[in-house]
C-alpha cells in the first residue's frame, strides 16, 4: 500500500528529498581543500596579504583557511574590494576586439615589459566634455606572445589590486571616472604588484600552495601568432596551456 496518496504529500516529500540531496552535496564540497590557485582563491589570498583584517595583521592564509571562506558559486572574473564587495569584472585572455582596438599609447608603454596588457572593455568608456570617461570597472587582460602561468598570476593580481583601489579612489556616488584618474589607479596597482608579488609568491609555497598549480587561465583563450599594436606582441587568437608554473622563455 503506497504511503503517498495525495499530490501534496508527493511533492512535499520530493522537495524535502531534493533539499537533503543538495545540502549533502554542499556540505561535502565545503570539506574539499584544494592547494591550487584559481582566480577566487588568489583574490582572497592577495586581499588578506595586502590589507590588514580585524586582527590588524597581514598574512598568507593556508589552503584550509581559504577553503573555509571560498564561495562555491562565485561568478567568474568578479573583482571585490577590501570589504568583499563586488566592484567590477575582469576577463583574462581576451582578444583585442574586446577593447574595441582603442588603447592609449601610455597604457601600451606601461606594459611594455610585461607579457600582458590590462585595459577596459570599450563599453565601459564614453566620451565626455573633458575627454574619455569610465562608467564602470570592466577590465580585460590581453596576453602577449610567450605568456605562461607566472604572467597569468601577475596579470590577475594586478586586476585584483585595481579593484581594491577602485573604491578607495572613486566612491560609490561617483558615477564617472576620468581617464587620468583611471590611469593613476592602474599605475598605482602595478607599483604595488611589483613591490609585493615576489614576497607574496614565496610565502604561498611555504604555506602549502602548489607552485605548479596555477590555473588563472584554463582551457582555450583567444590568441593568434600575429604581433599588433606597434609591435608590442599582443596576440588575439589561438590556445594556451595555462596549467604549469613555468619559467619565462
């Protein structure tokens, strides 16, 4: 004799079992500790390393500590400020078409010694009476020839630092930022990365993070073998491995 004889009882039981199933899977995932670096874990680590928390200290978190605060359903490419608020987005491995082909020469010169270029999506920019204005923080990382996981990590941390500095320079009530102000943020973030990245990565490996486990760029990215933009080596179609931490070529 069936115990569920009404539609209400059947659906109630079904939803209860589905809830238990989802909860069990959620709790199981929360127990997983991964010592590899993806975008979200890297952002959590860099924020904790460069910005003191309630205890007044800056430190490198262990894989177990990061797993405890990691979001399971984080949106890809989200940038958060020092208070964990979403301030923008960044895609790593974009083609030159993502920025509309319009990059100031000052930006190209800024990244001449890097294997990436960081700039805004063309939809985030608009013309104003006093020049180009930036409506929101929407970034792209374009990778150059010879890039590898070391460059991916550096580029993503640069974008993360821009996100954290963004709200400090441009309050929430400020609707538009001038291009000069934006350039100042990107330059300032680059200086912080240059100063602190080496110490950051050294401490990462000593805390149990895998040096060969850098997965900032996964799968295919938009690359080609052509050098464009005044010979600075930015590429726009093809593939990248992005799985092994390797030396520069």
